[in-house]
C-alpha cells in the first residue's frame, strides 16, 4: 500500500479534473482508487466504498 499523500498537489488536481471529465466507468474507477489510496485508505476500505472486490483495487503483480 502506498504512503499517504504520495501524489503531489498538481497530480491530485489533475486527477480530480480528469475524474470530472471522464466518461468511461473503468477509468473513473481507477482514478478514484488512486485518490482514495492517496487519502490513506486501504484496499479493503476502497473496495467497500466502490462496491468492487479488493482484487480490483490491489495492483496487479507480474508472475514472471
């Protein structure tokens, strides 16, 4: 899990603007995940908030 406030203020503002403009639900969900992680929420909390599985929230790990 990333450290709280890992995004710069500029990155936060960019993501918040992108969230307002984006129409694709999967992109909006990914943006929300980044913003919620930046607020210090853990994967379980984010998954519960978004109504998805923790596997959706957790970063995908390469197996090779």
